[in-house]
C-alpha cells in the first residue's frame, strides 16, 4: 500500500498467539499486502517448519504469501517428487525411510 518493500528475516519474526500479533523488528506483518519468500533458511532445520506455520498464520489473516506455504513445505521435506510423479513427470528413483523411535 505504501510502496515500501522491507526485507524480512524469518529468523527475527515473532509470533505472539496470546496477542494475535506477528512482527519483525517492530513491523506488524499483518499490515503487509504480501510477502515474497526468497528463502526459509540456508539449510534444513526444524525451525523451517515453524516458519512455514507462521507464513500459514499470516496467509489466514489475509496476507498474500508467494510461494504458498504448503508448496514450500513440500519442497523442503523432499516429497515434491510424489506430486511430480502423480502428474506424469519422469522423476529419478527415490527412496525414503521413515524412522520412528521405539517406545
């Protein structure tokens, strides 16, 4: 709305569910028209999933997020090839093993 295009570091975003606010360095992110996501992080970590949930939270409050958080999640979890294969695209053989801890 203002023409300003701040750069938001997702590592500095603070989501306060008690106050229903999401800020970065004092900027209320719910007041943005849109967010263009360049990267979630330099490497995979559990915080990446938290950041995607924050993007979903913002999207649910009317902030347009590009690329959509559900699409980003598929990319970082490594299961995009399932969608590509289902759509008929050739993909290399891929093997995933889901390991769970014994009780």
